[in-house]
C-alpha cells in the first residue's frame, strides 16, 4: 500500500522536490551578503546600548536600497503562503476525487486491502509528506529572512513585522499546520464532491476564507490580548466629530508587536471648541497646541507583544492540525458510508 | 449439501425514490459458472456491487463466502472482481498494474500473471490508457485471477468487445475455471454469451429476480406447447404459463412444469435458453397480459 | 486424439453434442479402445465452454460403459458402442447403400424413403429390445 501510494504520487512528489530545490538554491545563494550587512549594522549588540530603533531603521533602509532583497523577501512569504494552498489543490483534491471520477475505485477497493487501510495509508503518508515539504520551504525562507525579521522586531516601525497578518503565516511553523489542513481539506472536498476540478475550486476558496478569518477573528484572541494606553502626540493626532465632542486618535507603534485594535476617546469641553477650528491639526496655531495639550489625549491599544510570537505560532499550528484531523475523520466516514 | 458462495435474503437497494433491486432472495451454489442476465437497468450491476461491498444494502442481507462483503482483508482476498468497462489507471503501465496486484494482494501469483500477460501479447511497458477494450478486459481478468480468489465476479465483461475478443476472454475465463474449480458469477444482457459457459442462470428484470436455477433443470422444466386455439386457464394446475400468443386458430404457450405433458392436443417442444430468458423478460414487462393477434385476421 | 466441434444453432445441448461426437468417432473407428479423450482443459481451450459440460458428457459416456475415468491420468475408451466390430458395420452399410440405390431406381423420392425407414425402425424397436 505504501509502494502504491508512492507510485501514484510520483509526479507530484518530483514537482515539489524540484520547486524546493529551486527555492533552496535561490535563497541560499543570496543569504551571505544579507548576513554581512546584518553583522555590519551592529544590531546584534544593540540592546545593551539601547539604540536598536535607529540601527534597525538604517539596516532596513540599506536592504531596501538593493532592488533584489525586498522582492526576494516578498517572494519568500508568498511562496510559504501558497505552498499549503497548492498542496491542498494538487495533492489533496485529486486523492479521492480522481478515483471516484475515473471510477477506478472499483479496482482499488476490490483488492485485498480494506477501504479504511487504503485511506489511512494515503492520508497518513501524503499528509506527513505535505507537512515535511512545507516545513522545509518554511525553514529555508524563515532562516533566510531572519536578519530582517529580527530588525523589524527590535525596533523599526517602518516595516511590517512577522507578527502581523501579512507575514505571520509566511514564516515559522504555522505553515506546517496549514499544509496539513489544506491537504485534509482537499481530500475531504474530493470525497464529498466526487469530481477533481470542482474539489480544487472549493478547496482554494475555503482555504482563502480561513486565511482571512484566522488573523481577523481567531488569532487576536488565542492569548488574551495585552492592553496599554499611550499618549497621543500632537504631531500624529487626528479627530472626527462625534455628537458635540471629538473622537481623537493617533499613531501607535510598539516594536515587534501586532496592534490589532486602537481605540481613541471622545473628548468634550471648551478645549474641543477651540480644536474644532484647527483645520490643520493641533500644530496649526499655538492656541490649538495648548488646547490639545490640556486634554492629555490617550489611546487604548489591544495588542500581542513580540514575545508571544512562538506561543501564537504553536497555538495556531495546533488548531490547524486539529482541523486537519477532524476533516480526515469526515473523509473516513464518507468513504466507509457512501459506498458500503 | 453444497455450500452457497452468495446468499441473499430479501435484499434490496434503493436510490432516493427508485428501487434498483428488491426482494432478492438467492442461494448461489459453489463450483458453478453463474449467468446473471437481464436488460440494461435491471439491477445486475447493483446486485454485483452489493456482492463485492461497493454498495451497502437498503434492506435485507447478503453473505458472500459466508461473510459480510468486504468485511476484512481475508474476505476481500477470496473475491475477485472485474467491473463493467474495466477500470484501469490510464497513466500506469501494464507492468505497474501487475505490481499493484502484487502489493495489494498477499495471495498474488506473479508467475500466473506474467504467463498470461505473455500469452495474450500484452506489452508490460504500454500505458493502460492506450490498450484496446479487449486488452483492458484481459488485463482486468489477469488482475482478478492472479490473486487466486475462490469466487470471481464479472460485470458485463464482454459487452463492449468484438466477437473475437469476446471469445478470447471467455476462453481465458473457462481455462481458469477448468484449472482451479473457481466459482464464477458473470452478468450480461446478451444470452448468447451465457449459453456456452453458464450452468446456472439467474434472470433479473426490472429490479426483481424472475427465475433462478441450474440450466439443465430450467431447460428440463420449461416446454413450448402449440396447438389449437385455447384459453390458458384450462391448463392443469402444475403448468404455469410464462408466455402466450394466439392467432384466431392457434395458441402457443411457454410453460413451466414439473411433470410431462400428456395432453395429445399439444405439440410439445423443448425451449432454448434464449427463448426462456426472453419469455421471462416479457412476463416481467407485463406483456403477458396482452394477447397480440398474430397472422391474418379473417 | 478426437477434436470436438460445437454447433450452436442445432438446439442440441452442448454436453449431448460431445457425447454424440464420441459415439460417432467410436463407430467410425476414429477412436479405439485405449485411446485417451481430451482433458476438460484441452476442450475448454479450444471451444471456450464450461468445463462442467465436459465432465457431464464424460460421466454419461462412463455410465454407458464406453469410457472410464482414471484419476490423475485421464479418461480412456473402453469399448465401442455397438459391441460389434467395424467389419460387421461395413457389411450392413454396403447392404443399405444397395437398397437405397434400388429404391431410387424404382422412383421413390427422399421423403418416401425416409417415411418407409421410420415406419420400419419404429416397428422394429417398439416390439421389444432387439
């Protein structure tokens, strides 16, 4: 059964290995000069000297100046996001759907192997392969990007850091969980729908939906958010009229953290009447400036600090793996029930 | 007492609101080549799929070789199946399919598989998708035979083959039966194929079994009676009319009976297997109720 | 060794055709006591029929005392059906041929001849065993 699984899966395996090799070579070759820039920047010892913010900023600007690096960084993240999706569509969806569509199940399920064992070996073996190959992709790309990720975490507010939604599932171990999930999703869609192309379509749509739902509704609450209030600086202040007061917000930056909720307060009173006339903000006139300063305006932030990166990765990986197992359970139920 | 290879009791299978098979009660004895005949859509594929565990019954029971179908590896190993329009993996070669057989069947006889493949002139390196219909059927038969089953089930194995390929397939099948005393159940909508090879017949029409038994017993118990025009109701109790036709002066009946016919008014002739099957098929369609006028109406 | 043929259109059961062909071969002298009949496998390989049919035919021939099955070795002819030798049969064949010629010369057609033959045959064999 193991040998049969490999034989039927050969083409997809070679494609994956070729892609992995291409990525590995590209990123291996470009890493050394990135490392050099990083060690030259002195960020490694910045915490002792307390100048992380400026060193990180200058390092990142230096990297950005080179045309290739930002592109490679983006490509790396996109690849790691895409690999689970592709696995779901091309490994998962055809697994059972193909057998049903081509009606070869009438051959496969009348040998001396029970349907349960047939499915268990296929899902187990290919699921593990999916996780392994995605893990390797993520390993290479995360390792390549680690100087940049470290810089972003330590101090630079200019760059999105690895905690943020756009990047979170592009590095680390979470892609492994997503690979298992996408594979199981594809296999289940194939088992329920019975045709390969519709199953591929359903898989990609649901996977994309999950990638949108996770950062917006689930990840913020995986660990109870940290809260803090920060003062709104005059230079960053913004307001909108609410009733007869003003809702004042500003810009917030916490190094390496993911701020997913910023709420300002509504202020009322005489100072507000003055500010309403300040069309260029608190810095328009000295009167505006003092009116603003008298408010001691603050914002409430809900965020996940940088230190929670690995715990969040672990929890999300566990959730996706649990989803994968649940989907696999549906697969087994469907295969055993539908046709006897 | 001969043991049954397939035993069903009140077996039925329904899809949404239509019954593909109902009230099916059979005891198919071992050591026979059993023909399952009936028109397309009668339920033959349904019955065979139930026997190999690809479908689950809606009601009733079925036991194959004394066990629930596909209940475990040992039972699966004992039953070989050749499905309709035999399925093959188009992109895998003939040799790959034989390897598949070896990997998935502990009882695999590689020597037999190689021998038959060579005998039939199948190129091991050819992709199964480019085989002709006859070659594909032969490959499926090799896969089913080389696992050394005690029971072989074939669903319309020769329906889409040309006459030569058909004869070759049946020859290969009968050789395997002669070598190993295999029990075989094969379905077809063509009676001619079955006459040569079957010694037990099941007629399935419109999802119900109409008649089942050893071919020699069936032929011995059915007769064609022709004579002057007569109402079939006047026949003695032991003679059941399966098919009737009348002209203004003549009546021809196909009857089933346990005793010889003594009435001198009848000319009694034996019935061929094909006529027997056709009679049961038309009985099932209710055409017996009609009395078509044949010949010249004066 | 005898080679069997199958006439699917004759309406005669397959096993009976095999029995008749063995009897005919014995009568014609093509099979002699001691000859081996084809094995079920050989017959099946040529005719693609059910091997049980072959077994049934051979069992009937054995019941009539014409052949004997020796386990592991095959089925062999024991004696010819009529118990008379080919020379006797040749003599009666010659007499029959002469009779037919003179009947034709006298103007009798095939149907007349057949009717006469059947009447005589029936009378002869219903009187009791010959």
